C-alpha cells in the first residue's frame, strides 16, 4: 500500500484542491485531509469531492499543521491511500 502526502497554502478552494490532486493523482482508495478553520468546511468538502471522485473522504479542521517536518498555518494537508 502506498501513502502519498500533499499540502496546499492556496487561498482559493478551487486552487488548493487542484494542487492536491496534481500531487496525489487519481485512483486512490481513500483521502484523509485536514483543513484550516479559515475555509468553509462545506465548500472544502465539495471541492475535495470534485477532485477525488469515487474515493471515500475523511476530513476535519485543524489549527496547526505539520507535514514532512514543516509547520504550516492556514493550509490543507491531505493523505491519499
């Protein structure tokens, strides 16, 4: 099983899910994501559903993000399995 990680610091939900998709690709079994509370959770979920059609999605908000040894703020981090 391969697990890929990606993050985006984009302000636009359309831009950020496109960036995440570019890194994670398609054919994923599951996508788990953590999004900054600055994003409307319903809008973020709709964007992730648009990007990762058919993959079960699990998402929640976060106040601080750590990915690949980097501390991020106001980002979205995703893991594709």
